[in-house]
C-alpha cells in the first residue's frame, strides 16, 4: 500500500525526492494511517482544486485496503 501511494504522489509532484509516506501502527480497530509529506511547493498539486486529487487518492487507497481486508486512512501533511 505504501508503494502504491508513493507511486501516485511521485507522478503528481515536481520534487520527487521529497516525497515521503509514513505508516502509523494500526489502531485498535485495525485502521492504518498513511501520512504523505511533500515539498511545500508541491502541496497544491497533491491536494488539487477543492481537494479533488486528495479525495481521489483516498478513494483509491481505501479501495485497495478493502480488497486486502484492511482499513486505511490517508492524511496529507
């Protein structure tokens, strides 16, 4: 899952070396939180107009997590 998020985000940003995905330990209910960190100049590219790209990333990750029988949350920091 972490590799999927990294690949998606690196396709969106200019500064590919500053893309970092941090995975938190699963919560009690099994939810795994993924934190996306990018360069400040690329933050707008990852969020998109009115948050559309961020929402699309979350939908894809949630779909892959459901397929794997997991719960996932994506936060863009």
